[in-house]
C-alpha cells in the first residue's frame, strides 16, 4: 500500500447497525483488556484455509430502507487441520450470523453430507476479533472440511472493510458505491476469514448488484446473469491465484472503464477523460517490471489488471491483486490542469502498486513484522520502476531527498522501530508498521544492497527469490539467502549477513566520522549511532556493519558508488593515500544509509571547492547530502551552527533542485523555531535564493527540465512566503486571472493570493473549488485554503474542515495547511482545535485523529505560554481521548524539548542572521565608499 496510508491509518468510526447514525469512536481500537495478552492477537495455525467461495449482496438503494448500507453474505471455506481438533479459530468483525456450520468435504460428484452446527460454547474476543468456534465432533487431521456461514454486515463510511462511498454527478445526483479496503486487518469485516497474510488461499467471488450498477473484482468476470431477485444481476468471477485475504477486492458502482482485453482503468463517468495517462503509463510500467523481474505479470495466475479511482479512500492506493484501488487524485490526470509534480506522483503510485504484484501479492511477508518485504520493494520500484518508463524525471536523484534523507530524522530518535519488528501484535502495532521505516528505510536499505552487491547480481537475486517463494509467505532470511547466492565474494559477501542484520534487526543508523590526518595523506573512519536528541531513551551504543564509499580531490569519481571497504563495529579503518589530498567526500551519491562528519578543515575544504566552477564536480546528490548532514549535525550538537551556515553559503550559487530541497528541509525546522520573528530570515533567504530566483522566475521555458520546474515551485514558494516584494507582486497579478494561472505555479499563486488578500480572494478560490472537476486541482485548491491569515478566514477554513465539504480522507491535510503555511496561525488554530475538539473528532472519525492534530500543532510551539495552554487542555480533557491520551502527553514532552533546544542553540542562528544582514549592509556601504574614493581620485588626477 502506498505511503499516504501512514498519514491516514487513524481512528475508525464505530457505527450503529442502521445507516446514517454513528457513535463516536474514543480510540483507534478498543482498549486491550487485562485478559488479552499480545500472543492472543495471533490466530492459531493448526488450521489453514484452502479456498473461499464468497457471495455478497450489498444494499445501496434508497428503496432498501433500513437495510441500506448493509450487506448479506455467504461464504464456504475449505480448510485442512494438521491435527485432530475441535477448536476452529478465525476472524470476524461487525458480522451477524444466521448460519454457522461445517461438514466433511465429499469426493467429487458426491452430495454434501448433513451439516453440523458449531457448538454453543463459542466465544468472540472483541479486542482481537477472533471467534473461537467449537466443533461437536473433532475435525480429522489432514482432511478437508467445509466451513459454511451466512451472515449480514455493515457498509460503514470509515473506508475500511466493505464500505460505502459516494460522489455527486453532473446532474447533482448523489451516487453511492460499495468498495473495499482490507489491509491490514479488515477482510474480517466482509467475511469470516483467516485474516493474516500467512494464510494464503484461492477465492471465488460472486457479487449480486442492482441492474444500474456494474461490479469489478480481482479477476476476470466469467458470467453475469439475471438474479432470482427482480432487477438484480449475479456476477461471477474467475478463481484468484493463491493469495492473502487482505488482497481481495470488489467494487459495486456505476463507473466506466477505459480498457482493452487485459488492462483497464475505472472511474466515475464524468472523469473518463482523465483515465488516459494512467492507462498508458500503467500498461508500460507493468510490462517493464515483468521484463526486469523475468516474470510477466499475466503469467502469474491472473490474466487481467484493472485500476480504479475511488472517491473516498483511506490509503493513497492499494495493491489488490488485479484490481488496484486509488484515491482519485492519485490516479487521474487532466492534461490542462494536473501539475507535472502530480503527474509524476501518479505514475509513481501506479509503479508502487504494480510492484506489489510481485513483492506483496505473489510473495508476501509472513506477518506484518516484516512489512518492509512488501513496502520496501514497492517504494524502491516506485522510483526505479517508474524511471524505466518516464526517464526524464531523474527519479534516482529525487530518491535521495525524498526517501533517504526524509526517514533519517525519525530513525535517529527513540520513536523509531526496526525494519523487522517482532513486537507486532495489536491493530496499533500493525498501523505502526506502515510507517516511513518500512517504506523509506526499507527502500533505502534495498538500494544500499544493490550498490554493494552490484546491479546485475541484485536483479538475478530478485528473480530467484520470486521464483522460489511464489505463492508463499516469506521471511527476511529468505531474501537474504537469495541475495547471498548471487552476491560476489569480491563485493564483501563475507559481510552480507552482518550488513543485513545490523540494518534490519537494529534501529537507527551510524554517524561515520572521517578524520583527515594533518599531513593530508591518510584518513580514519569510525562510527557511532547518530541521535538527534540527547537523553530521549534511545540506545546510543548500537554499532553497524557499513559499506563505505568515498572519493577525493585527487581521484574524483562521483559516478562510482561501489563501496571501497566495510566498516565493522568497534573498528577504526585507516586509508592511506599515495599523495596528499585536498578534500574527501564519503558516501558517494548517498547510496549508503549513514551520515558523515569530517574534521573541520575538511568541511572548509569542501566549502572552498563548492565555490568553484560547477561546484568542483561534486555530484548534486552529494551536495544535497552535505547540506542535509550539516543541518542535522548542528541540530544534534556535533558541530556548531556557525560552521553549518558558513558552508551552506555556497547555496548562493546553487541552481539545482536536489541540493535546494535538502536546504529547504533544513531551514524548515529552524523557521518553525523562529516562530513569528522571521524578519532577519526573510532578508537572508532572499539573498541565498537570489540566483535561483532570477534564473527561474515565474515563466516556464521549453528548456526547463522536470527538476527545474520543481525547483521553481519551491523557490517561488519560499521567496513569496518570506517577503520578496517582487515575488508577491507578480503572484498577485497572476491571481487576478485564476483561470489562466500556469498549472505548475498555481500552488504559489493561490497561496499568495490568500495570504496577502482577504474575503474576496478567498471567495474567488472557494468558488473555483466548488466547481472543480479535476481531482488533482481540487486537492491543490483545498490545500491552499490554509494560507489565509485573518481570524475570520481561519475560522471559516476550520469550519469547512468540520463540514462535509471536505472529505474525511482530506480533512487532516487541509487542516495542517492552516497552521503550517503561516507561523502566526499556530496559536489561533490551536485555540480552535481545543475549543471544538469534540466536533473535530466527529468530523475526522475519532479522538485519535484529533490527538494527532494537537501533537502536530504543538510541535510548532515556541513559547512557554503555548506549553501552558497545552498542559491545561490535557489536564482538563485528556481522559476523554482514551488510549490516545498518550499522544497528548508525548506532545508536552516534545514542546519542552523544543523550547530547551531553542534556548541552547537558536541564539546562534539569530545572531548569524542579524550579522548576515548587517554584514551585507557593511559590504554594500564599503562598496559605495570605494566607488566614491575612486571617483574623487580620478577628479583630483584630472
């Protein structure tokens, strides 16, 4: 599943039996009772499913009365036990049973025997969703049985299980649909099941739908016949490949499809024109992935592939085998309105989900402890699979700033977890495993291994892995074994297991200290764990087995990222050179997962070479790495901010997207800590970005690369936000004609229009939003609402979030812009959230979501009074948040840490900014005086 699910795996709404009534959810899941031990969350594995035959009939029509938004279900599950047993355990949630029975599976052609009902001593654990059925007579070992259940279920609006969604068509008619989201533990809401990834089986799906609807499922439709119920049809689908329950999917809708005999894209009829790009790119990526992995998708047991755009969808997208589901904005492209960044994101999400057909669907992590075996590879191919088709976007460079650097912050605190985390049991644990560790770090680790063992050997190993473990659950050791089988001895195969375990079983990553000898003829490498905070409980003693690459002034080669040696734990490795070097840069193209610090002289040498032509030939990935490491080394106290700010002054000459992205990320933390006092920073950032701003401007040219277009967006955003009169003036001119704003600068223009404007500007943008028919543009518009600054408009946007005008899946992102786009909004938004937290919980689906919002706002606090306000709110209301009260308590600790950090370190940054401005003024004054003296001398000479 795509990474957006990390942000949206929040609280679910616990609904009543009838449509339209909801009971507010207090927690992410019911609190664990004292009687529920962690091991109780796992199913017993003595019984395994072989196949499911599922029939579902949803009630979506207004004429369905009190049954509306429920469904009827019937399932036959073939199972085999490896021992004689009377205990049948499986998952079920929100299902009400009328039949619960079993029988011995007869031989082919023999009638079913008389069913046996399960006994009266059955029990259900509401914490674990496990139903413990008791068979009156024992199931014989190694013998197939049929479990038979007839039941009803609820189609809730919480975007989990078999749920309801809606859209309004061009005739202003509300259209209801039924769709699914089963990962990680929600198949049990649609049918009783062995709802863990290790329990693979085949599925036969039958869907009953009203005649105006159509249906879709994982596999090809083989028959559609009139039902015995008037006005209804029965759709029967081919048997699926052997797969996990969470990969099953079905849709009941009035969607239309752009398709050929194998590949299709489904969307609401009004959006049909927007399916062309995903259709084209999806076909190409699926083919290229099959070629790379030497396993064509259509040979794996499913002879079709569909992708569907769902109006309400909790994740970014989902890898259901043969029926990929997406948010509309994550799939649909309008050539005139969709920005290049959104287009790239859509292609990347398609590649991510299609990569799952091999990594996740064909070969599946045995349990969510090893989520990275699915998501790490999907995130890796999200970049490198897309690049097989869209090769002009330089995705291999974007990977560094998007994935490697972004995960390093989380992985350097006590809040992290290992890639392979055996402490994974509860629904909260499962949600945690879909975080940036499994995705970003997983992909980063995979990329590091590729560069260590070699591209071709890496590819052959993946092909062997997929062939050996197809249709089976997998463990990390299985992957390691196939990597080792192809790993050349010359590429440090002897260290392969140590590298693997140190980065998958341990948390964190190392800081490599590179010490250049005084004679510049040798360099020593040592390591310790990099930690962003002192004394937060993280284990500082961890050491790693690290592939080290480097290049020097005397043998510069940034194209070769192959490691030159392995740095082992508790070992100092010294490299001697034949002649003295001027500088060294380690971690070529940031292919390794580690930070680098140098002796101060080498930092100054790097600064000097960055100020030469073409930045001294230092690769832009490494320029980005240098900037990112400098910011974080200073933040953690390893070096002074004066050194960091001295070296990054080279950015005055930088015109490339990758280093600037690292810089803006670094400045983001500092500007948050500055709060409302940004006057000196305004002057500083305008000077630093001046060359890039003047080069790129507002106007796109035919020679612009994708990265030029992305950098323009960032530079304009920062320049306008931090006071550039020229930027603000030009953006306001564009805002006067909203229908003609070039698509790739719309984000800046919309935001400046609201930040610098008032009610009229907001109303203009709001009206455009209400009439918008392009999903990506609709998202861009609603995420611009938060740029407002007046109290009245802040309240208006907040009330929009509370209303149904913003879909639940989008409420968090719209609300976040309200306190991230303007530092001045932090306190007003906190006041609104804490005054109306109950209404917000109702709107967002639970108190857990509100706790996350409060935590995110509090992370931007800069005063003691704000901390006091948080403590007061928590004291008076924290108990109402159930298990999410811990999030509020943690937020207090974060605020205290940030205030302490600011007291200790922010003064250096403030002083630098003040001197930077006055220093520039002094230089300008000196220059003017020099010109005057020259003029006077000339006059006297004449």
